[in-house]
C-alpha cells in the first residue's frame, strides 16, 4: 500500500470587512460603535493605551510605542476595509492598501485628494518649524458629527455593494 505525503492547503478564510479606528484622539468613537452595530460590522479600536469599548463586534487593540498603532493599522487593513483617522500619512498608507478612509468630520480621503492633503500637511509642518502659529482644528460641532455619520453610512453601503 502506497502512502502519500501530500499536504492540501485550505485557502485562508477571508475576514469580514472591518472598521479600523485610529482611536487615541478620535472624537467620534461612540458614533462609530452605533453605525457598526447597525451594520453588523466588526470594529478594531487601535490605540497606544487601553480604553473602554462596548464589546460585541468591537475589539480593543493596544500598540505601545511611537507610531505603533498607525503601523499596526497600515499592516492589517485591507481592500474594502474602512479607516477612521485624521492622520494624513496613515490615510495615505490605508488608501495604498485598498481601504476607504474618512476623518471624524466626514471628510473622505481618496486617491484624488490625498497628495494635496499630504502637501498641505508638509507645508504647515514647515511653517510650525519656523515658529509660525498655524492654528489647530476648530472644535467639533453637531454638524460635523452629523456629516461624519452620513458619510460613514455612505461608505459602508458603497463597500457592501462592491465598489470598495
């Protein structure tokens, strides 16, 4: 009787589309949890320190060290996933991996606008290095939160229809 040593590899089971939250300074985490629950989408809350999350489909990921949370998101995110971040270099890295990206005010980053956003960020950083005040972001308003919720819903519907 002949024996074979063939190993059949089972293809990896694709993970469900997920929402990745760059959480350390994210002001819309609660809104993300509500929308994700409504759409039954897993959420990965990624930060440098642990924080309370509601459980269920929401998972906390702690990455200590400078840039570790951003690196983890950029390595794990994939085609059709959604990143929520105000970090423009991280947004560019996520877009390069086929993800959709939105900031807390509902601004959608895309291949069409990320280069301009990176250039503006670099220019402002240069001005700050020369001691010029460039101001900070204005406070979140109810209108910002409403726009964010609307745009996040829009992105989820788009991704689910296969236009990720």
